[in-house]
């Protein structure tokens, strides 16, 4: 099977299925991608807009066109020299499915009892659905409660919806039940369709959703590779700071959040940290340090959502639940990889022991149990860390501490301002050659172009502070939310009142400081809607227009770096032109094809994307990477590197453009590594030591291909 030169992510929906993907095959081919990367394709709930809630692993989703539609799409894509990558979900499925119904009816005697990770209590599983005084009632051979239906009689008990379920779930989503793919029969049954698509050559690659939820991610990937051979496979793995993908995982790399945060950091000015943190603290009243906010958020979500998980882990480890809560809150990563029966890796021991040392002495015995103790204690702890990080950090702390919101990304650290060019080159040197790289996904908190605008604020903190002060003098609501609102309003401009209101409602509910998903407040929400409507009437667009040249420079620079650096570059749907989307579901809105430039920024981004993708197809996947260094007074404003053996290509991007505008290029130049170079963006020919001002011309980026005459 071929490994991708690049991928293009498409979010399938009942409105945009296989037939619609087939219709854009020619457009995607001309754009330069090699593989179309599809969101989950198996049967899920009919109305699902994402597909991560599979209900039947034996069927390709009917709303998309079913197996026949998939085959016809694959044939059309192949006719345009495009292959397919699919997103698979081994960790969980929707609770409404035939197999779980069998388990609810027959209990541990069901032939599907081994499918699910269930904590049986007296032969029954707890289902958290009760929410009012309405009594469940028997109707024929079923029990009904509001929209829920269960077998009568059955091996379950209905409990209050605030209680945790009697099964492992996806994060805090009780409608998604954990699968036991460590059982070979379960793995085969839940992957059968995927396997035959691979066997028939209809699918060329896999993206594995949330492997951290599995009992044994390494073992799963080993069994998967044994069945699918060298099929290109990447995993959705969130890596924090210096953390790296385990070297013994049988995959080609991650889905790209580690790359996203490094590329994003290149365009953030570290000198902006102090003034922006001070501005944030003054406006919101929040601490100027992020770590205490994160720790508090993690403690809160453990108490709010994860009582059942804490109790189950405490029982497995024979330790106090209070100690479990402390250690989970102190863990700095999504998982410390320990496999029962094997000596824990030294780095995993260090992570767990350092976390325990930050807790009370009562936690030390627990740390030993989760490293060296019973299998269940080791595994349950591994599976509990990820949900606490996801809910405590991604879905709480990042909505509470946001001096510069472009840093508040999945896997990001909002107190880490800027990535040095040297550090970026070192990072690239370590990357697996076929890992995925990305700037936007269906799960990012903001699209890449929203982040490109926000990055400019790190260079202009005083101007930004004055603008916010002016708007806030006219419109105020909640100091814990207003400043996040102003940042996103400016960066997503122009945005409708409806979209902005929806974003603020989600942000407030995730922050959980005034309202939450489980604790609404109609009065607060009414005030928020009024704030959103009044804020949109402020002259925010004037500030956006003021920084637009710098934001465009950041956008094009980040795009070129991501598309040309080591790895397999992914383009999220529609992001070959500008996209000013906020968190889902805003970033999953329908996309119109073909993408037609409406602004100079659109045209430049589409040109950069297409030229880079086409060049990547000519270069091949594992082309060597060589850092290049500018010389002169503005050298720190350049990120440049060569790709290929001779080398064959050079990418040059401008960074920190607002500062550069004040000082200019001067005599700054870049030495090209031998040969004659054609600039794919402007058509110029260059050789030797080239002044940057001449090389970049009308664009803040340059892409060159070797052209020896």
C-alpha cells in the first residue's frame, strides 16, 4: 500500500456523504493531495454529525450511501489518482446497539458480555439516566423512561444521571460505552468491515481515535499491524511539552497536535507574555500563573464527573478514594505507559512518582500500586488519566486561563509563549517521516487563521490593551468571560451574532465558573446573549483590519511550514483558503466546493497550499530535512529549511511580522544550498546568497524548487 504524500480531511454528514466526496475528486486532485481522509464511516446514530458514536460495526453508514456508495466513491477517487484514509474508533460505541441490548437482557450470560468494559454489581450494570420524578413504566416486553428503552426484565438498574455508569465510558459521556478490543474476538468483530475494505484495496490508511482509552494501546496497535501489514496508521495522541510518542507503538506517528502547537509557537512573540498575562489578570481577576488554575480545574472535574471511575480504581488498588483523586489531579500527561506484567518504563515511573510527591503522603502507596500492583489497578489508572486531562484541561482550564487564546489548543500549554527557531528544527529532526502534520482539525479550539490573527497580539500588546479598554468601556458582562469574548470576536471577524453567542455559551459552560452543561442559569444566559449582541456592534473590525497584513503573514507562514516540514501534511476541509471558525460545532459547518478566493488572503493561501502539495507529491514522503539559517539584522524573523537529497526544495517563511515591519529586512539574506532555484510562487530564479527582501517579493513566504539549467 502507498503511504500518503498528503491528506485532505472531510467531515462526512448525512448532507455530505460519499456521493458528494466523489464529486470533488477532480478539485482535490488539482489541489495536489494524494489521499482523502474521511471521518468515521461505520453506522452510527442516524442524526450524528460526527460519526464517533458507532452503533453497528458490521455496516457502512447508510446515511452516507452505504457499502455501494462507498465503493462507487472509491472508484471515482481512484480514477483521479486519489486514495482513502479512514478514521476508526476502537475505544467505544454508542450504548444504543444490538450487542449491549443483549447484555442488558441476559447479563454476564450474553454472548456479547465480553465486548464491554462493565463493572457488574450483583449481576447488574448501573445506567445513569434518571433525572426527574417520572417513573419508568413497562410497555409490553420493554421498560420505557422518557426517550430510553430497555429490555424487561433485565440485568441493569437505572440510577440518577449524575451518578457514574457501571461501565467504562468515553470521558464523561455516558452514552458512549467502552469496548474491550484487547479481546481478539471483539477486535475482529468491531474491525471486520475496515479489514475487508483494506483487503480489497478500497482503503489505504487508518487514523485511530483515542488509543489512550484502551486497556493496552501498544498491544492493540501490534495486533492491528499484524492484521493490516504496513498500512499507514496514525494515532490521535495528545503529547504535552517534551513528551514523545512511545517508541514501541506499531504506527507511523500521531494525528498532528504536537506539530500544530510547535508551528503555532513559531509565530508568537515571547516578549508579549508579561504584558498580556498582566492584562488578562487585571481584566479577569484570575491568577497570573496557569498551573494553579489547571490543578483546581482538574480537581473540580474529578468531583463533578468521575466519582464512579475513582471508586472503581480505589477498589482495584485497595486505596483511599481521596488518594486516587489527588494523584489523578496531579498527573501532567494523558497517560503514563505501564503494561501489567512488565517493568514500568523509567520515564513512566518518573512521571507518576513526581506527581505523587506533589501530593499528600497518603498518595505514595497508591503510586506503587498503579506502577507495580494488580493488573486492574495499573490499567484502570492508565484509562482514568486521559479523561481527567481532557475534561479538566481542554474543557475547563483552557476556558479559564487565556492571556493569548491561540495558545489554548489541544495539547497546548497556554503559559508557553513562543517556540525558538532552533527548537523547531530540533523537533523536526526527531519526527517520524510519516507522522501526520496539521494546523486545523474537527477538534481544534480555533481554526488556523483565527490563531494567526491572535498571534499578532503578542507583538502589539499595548495597542490590543487600548482597544479592549475602549470596547469594554461600552459593553461589560462577566469579567471571567468578557476578555475571551473580545479575543475571539476580533479573531473570527466578521462573525454573526448567532455564531458568537453560541461560542460564548459553550465557553461559559465549559469554564463552569457561572454556568455549566449540568447547571444552567437562564438569567445569566440572557445576559450573555445581550452582551454578544452589543459586542458585535463595537468597532472590533477596525482593529482586525489594522492587523490583517500581519495575520495574513502568520497564516501563510504557518501553512507553508506545516505543508513542507517532515511528515504527511493534512489540510482540514476548506482550510486551503481562509477559515475563521471557532470550536465545534462551528468548525464543522458545511464547506462549498470548489473553494473560490474572495480576498487577496484567500488567493495567496490557495496558491501556497496547492504549490506546496504538488511539490510534496514530487518530493516523496521521507525526503531529508535540512535547517537553513538567515544572516543579518532580521535573521530571527526567518524560518527556512531545505527538503530532499540534493536538496530539491527550499521553504522560507516570515515570522513576527509586526516587529519586522518596524525594523525592516536591512541586509538580511539567506544562502541557498547550491544549484539554481525557481520560486514557485513568483517565478523568480535565485542562486547563492540571496537578500530576503528580494527573495520574498510580494509574499511573506517563498517556496523554491531546484532548477539546474
